[in-house]
């Protein structure tokens, strides 16, 4: 092989285990400048070390440093889907080590950069916007009823979805390499998955607003004594809860500090309750 470079072989299970476990640590060295770059380097370092194992060969040492530096670039992606990027990048690094004259190492960074956005959209929508909301919403509901199953159910739902997806993401990324990426992009699967995850996420958040945010009013209309809350529920169930949620969302989008929002909820809620406007 060129430059006397050899790629040490390990069992597939050990390889996939490295992608799996190290993707969970990808945010441990998070920084404001390049975010998850150190975590990604930690994830791919074993592959680089296997590609250039001879520490006494100046050419291999230089290649190893070059690869380390290459993966110090900016990186930010959902940890669970980062296993796919780790697997794909590892397969490309090995190909570059085997055929340095016919393989452009810049393509490794190009693939990483192009994957960050789509996989973050899929990962954040699915894991943060859907699974976490469902898991901890159900867990919080059970815990509020005094059930010990609340935190257990929340953790089980999170683990039983995250673990297999992370494992197989690394496996598919490594085994299928560039052909898998081309297949995803060519068949527009990524766009469809992101669209579906967005719908499911919005449904889950809407359900959480209706069930876990309890804002109501005791006001009754003069004359017939009709409860204002019944009229509002007839128009849109949990309208006040939705209104308060949208107000918080609007203020967050405007950059209002979360400390002020918390104070507004506490002080405003007490004041409105004292005047008999909110229950």
C-alpha cells in the first residue's frame, strides 16, 4: 500500500461498539467555538489510529496528525444520529488510508458538513421533539399520580428507542458508506422522514399543552351565570392553556430571558388568581 500504510482489522462488533459508545460522549467537550468537534474526534480517533498504527514511521505519524486536525473542524449534530456520521467518516478514512492517491480527503469533510443539517433535523425532531416529549410527558403524568412507574417508564421509552437506532446508525454508516448516502438523497427519504417527524412532534406537543398545562378561569357571565370557561372550551378546548403556551413561545422567540419568564409565570399567576381571573 502507498506510504506503507496498513489498516488494522478488528471485529465488526467492536467497531460498531466504538461508534455506539463514543457517540454518547460526543457532547462531553462541547465548546462555543466548534461545539462537538472534540467529541467527534474522540469518536473517530480509534479508526485513525488503526489506519496509521506505526508510531515510528514519520509518514504515518504525519498522516495521523493530518486526520486529527481534519476532524477538529466545526461539528454539531444529534448524538444518536452522529453514530451514522462516525461510521461513514470511518469508512472514508480507511479508504483514504488504503488509496491516498485516488481518494480526496476533502470529501470526508464535505460529507460531514452536508450531513449535519439533515441528521440534526431528523434527530432533534424525533428524539427531542417527539420521544422525549412522549416519554417524560407520560412519566410526569404517572409521577403526578404518585406512581413510581413515572421515571421508570420515561427512561425505558427513551432507552428502547435511542439504543437500537444509535447502534444500527453506526453500523449502516460504516457498511454502506457513500452508496447509502446517495440512496437516501436520491430517493428523498430524508425529506419525508423530517416531514413526518415534524408532524408527530407537533401532535405530541399539542397533546402536552392540553393535558399538562392547566389554565382556567372561574369567571361567570352576568345574567345567566354561564361559566366563561365552558364557552371557551366550546370554541377550542384548553384555549387558555394554548394561549399561555403561545405567549411563552412568542417571548422566547423575542429573546426574553427564561428567568424573567419564570418570574412572570409565578407573579402573574398569583396576581391573576388573587383577582379571580385565573383559577
